[in-house]
């Protein structure tokens, strides 16, 4: 398996990081400056996760449409007579 760049983590890594950020923010032990920084990072991760989910949804819709198209095509045998 190839290593992914740290600036472009996959969905699961982004979601895990976002959960960690939320937990640390909820603890209430973070200074305001760090809280703002974590909020910004969390917001960016949220946007990235939403984009990946939307991309996956569009891909699934495309596959479904392709499947429907195949099922709806009629077969007409060639007349060899």
C-alpha cells in the first residue's frame, strides 16, 4: 500500500482527526487561541469529508444509472436467414 501525503488524508483519517478535535474542544481545557485554531482545522476537515462523501454519492448514482441502462437495453438477435 502506498503512503498518502499528510496534507491530503483519506476520509477515515480526516474523520478520526475531526473527532479528536471535537473531543479536545469539548474538554474546555484549551486556551482561546488554540481553540480558534482547532476550530479552523476542524472546519476544513469537515468540508473535505463532505466533499468526499458527495463524490462517493455521485459515483454511486452514476453506477446505478449505468446498471439501469444495461438492464433496460433490449436484445434483438440478428436475422441470419
